[in-house]
């Protein structure tokens, strides 16, 4: 299971027991979108090759409110 924790400057990730940080700039570069408009599903696709996407995607700006 992958855990994503969002804040204004990036995402803390726990993937297969490994903790790391994806910075805002890296996420914007990977998605070619402004950070607040990126969805949690898009971030999960950066981390996992074939993620299990459940529920509706949520934009980061809605998550960190």
C-alpha cells in the first residue's frame, strides 16, 4: 500500500516500506501541470507503475485546504 501526504511544497510518500519526498517542482515537471491542479491519482502514477486507483481523483489544492 502506498501512502501519500500532501502539503504546499510537495508530497511525502511511503511506498513498499520506503519513505521519500516528491517536491512540488518534480511533480509539476512530471505532469506538466501546475502543482495545485495535479490529482492524487496522477501522483500515485508517478510512484507506482500500475496503481490501483479507487474513487474519484482529487486535486491537490482541494486536499491541502
